[in-house]
C-alpha cells in the first residue's frame, strides 16, 4: 500500500497484517561444503606417500653417510 508520498510502506496479503519484507530468512547451519571428505582422503593418501618417500630418502642418506665413514676408516 502506498502512503501520501507514494512510497510503499508495507505489503498486505488479504488481511491487515503486513508481510515481513526485511530480507531475513531461516538461518542455514554452517558446515563443510560437499566433497570435503573426498578431498581429505586424497590428502591423507598423498601425505602417506610423502612420509614413505621422506623415510626412504633419509635411509638412503644415512646409508651413504655410513659408507663414507667406512671408507675413511
């Protein structure tokens, strides 16, 4: 309905109670977006491979250091 100035002051549907037009709605609960569980599994698998590779590199380095010390006497 429009006031004397022509501005809309409220919306009425049938009765006299104005409809809430403030733009607020029911709150949506926060949570992880879809697909996060799959990404977590992929990252866990990549982390496991990285830990294995690091352990192998450390073992190779230590073996090389032992061999070098053995050559020196």
